[in-house]
C-alpha cells in the first residue's frame, strides 16, 4: 500500500476567554467549518486587511486559491444571473433549459 504524502503543519496553541470561545463555537456551528479552519480563514483575512498593499477587491486572490475545492455548474461565470436569481442551481446546464433566460 503506497504511503500517503505527509502535510507539513505546525501546531499553534491559542488561549481564549469565555467570550471568544463562545464566538468560536457559534461560528463553527453556523458555518459547519472545523475550528481550525475558522482560525486559518480569520488569519488570512486579517493579513489581507493589514499586510496587503492592494485596494478593494484583493480578496479575489483567496477566491481563486480555493476555486479548485469548490464545485458548481460549468457555465457559472457565463450565466451567473441565472444561477443567482433564476433558481438555476436546481438544474444543470445540459438538462434542456440551457440559455432559456
């Protein structure tokens, strides 16, 4: 059996007060994300705000970085209004309603 490639990660210990712990639990429950992922995303977001020398819209870099992890219709960019306002997520582009709006 081939050995799985190891992911290099470093453990960080965070001490939270009761309020921060409650906030973390609420975020985890609301988003369904693991607590560690909430910290990672928060760290990246803070870095974007403080360290980035770019203007508004620089968060697009993050969206591009997770695009491979996200699934959706193949024509999402072309027909975004249909999927946002026409209820198109319930059907695929190839099921007969292609470009009906």
